[in-house]
C-alpha cells in the first residue's frame, strides 16, 4: 500500500475513543461510574482525576457515593462536581459525598436521542472523513506511482473508514437504546 495502514487506523481509533467519551458524558438518567472518570479535581496544587482522590460506588440505580480518601479534598471534589452538569443533587456527610441523580423526563431522553447524539455522530464522522481525505491527498501527491496502485490505496482507505463508520454508528445506537430504555 502507498500509505501506513496502522497509522491511519490509529488516527481513526483515537477519534472513535473521543466519540465514545463524549457519548459517556451524555446522562441517561441512571447512575454510572463512567460519568466520573474524566472529572478533574484540584488537589495539593495540581489537577487529578476524581478517581485518584475518591472511591466511586454506585449506590443504587439513581445514586452514587464517593468516599474521599483525604478529608481536605472534600471541598475540591464538591467544587469539581458542581462545575459538571450532572443533573443531580449533591450532599456531604464527612468524607462521604452522595450524588442523587434527578430522573430524566421522556422529553429530555428523546431530545438527547434524536438531536444531540446524531449531531455528535455527524461531527465525529466528519472528523474521520477529513482524515480519509488527508490520506487520499498523500497518496495522490506521490510521484512515479501507477494509477492502479493509487486506486487500490484509495479503495483500501475507504474500506477501513467504512469499518470505523460502522463502529461509530453502533456506539451511537447503543447510547440511544440506553437513553430510551427505562
């Protein structure tokens, strides 16, 4: 091939992972640890992941309990949680922080499933297609390469993109199901 397939796949994989991360940030109304994985807390003058300063425990279908290991970090954790739109009530008892999620209305669920997820999917598919265009341009710019070799490379680039498009669509479909299933 006239391009590095592994590098191309790696770039598409990075975009897919960012897409999945963005999907995980969309609240579905159920308590989930994934919501807390990317929250940053200021602790001892630096920023750390929430899971580095507290144990996250799903305490029921609509609640999560955080056990903050160092009591001096409790205020920082609460501030970090309040910056993120969790759609939840936050309460504190010593070094324990309880997060009770407010159920989503049917209207909220449908809006996220019908508007937000398709918009996000389109945005990330566009990014993946831009990478395809960049690789096609690289192949096109090569000198002394037969048209047949170029054409085979274009086809392979498109074939790999199609595989990833399926994964993007599958992730979006799963998130929609999660949102619409009570």
